[in-house]
């Protein structure tokens, strides 16, 4: 694509680095910004700058937060004896949108993947085990994407919890194997949470 302006070209290049944004979509976004009043563009850039400068990681669950502890962890109405273990912040948002879960979360920040050089020590597994023992957790929902890497991570964590009284559950197989949790529709994901089963039951079928 040829551009009459190097400024536009550079901005399109930056936008096209975003996930799922190709050059044509990036160009449309840039043209939209150009057509906006200066104060609107300033608000847009200010929001990004402030987010980048001030966004924190929750000290308890490792979700993204405006404060040291996120609003979910601080909410006294949440069921604190149930922890939903997820791979990423995107999965927290996906589950929250279903409106079918009222416990707290633990964001691992990835899954065990030897091929990509990600081991158990590279994600927040130790922190999860520490939270479970310290907070009187009775159920751990393994809401990881049903992939080989996700199943490997669930298996590893379940072994660490084998000698405890914690009930380990997984999402029902409404979520298709090989799919990413964040791309599952709200209805299916919500039903999978409500119909969660003891770990191992899905694998025995």
C-alpha cells in the first residue's frame, strides 16, 4: 500500500502491530483519528499513556488492576474459598462476562509448554499453592484452555495438591478441545463453569 505521507505510514505500521489488525484495518483507524478533533485525539493518547504508566498487577491474583489489589479480590461479596485458575487476564474477562462465577481468580501468566521453553517455575504455580494453603481454599477450578499445554498444567498442579483436601474441578467439555477459552461464547463458557466436574472425569470418558 502506497502512502502520500510518511507520518501516516509510520502510524499505520504501529497500529498494524496490534493483534488481529492488518494494514487495511490499521489504515482505517488512522484515517478515523485524523478526522477527529484535536481534543479527542489527545484524550485517546492520554488514556494509553496513563494506562501504561499506572497499570499494576494485583498482588493477590496477578490480574491487571488500578491499585495494588484488584477490585475482584477486594470485593467482600466474592466467594473466597473458590479459586478459578486461568492462563491470562483475557480469560478473567471472558469468565466475568458470563455472570456465572462469583469466586476469586488466580492468573498463572501462561501454561507449561516445554516446546516454548516455559516450565512450572516460569508461571505463577508456586504462588497459587501458597494462596491455597494460606486462604483456606476448598475448591480450585482449573479453567485453562483445553489444549495439550493446558492439560499438562492442570495435571502438574493436581499432583501438587494431591495430598490436600482441596476439591479440584475442571470445565465441562462444552469447551471444545484445542480451542482457546477467550474465544468461547459466553453461553457455552457459562454453562461449562456451572457444570464443572471433578478433575479426571472428563479424561475418563
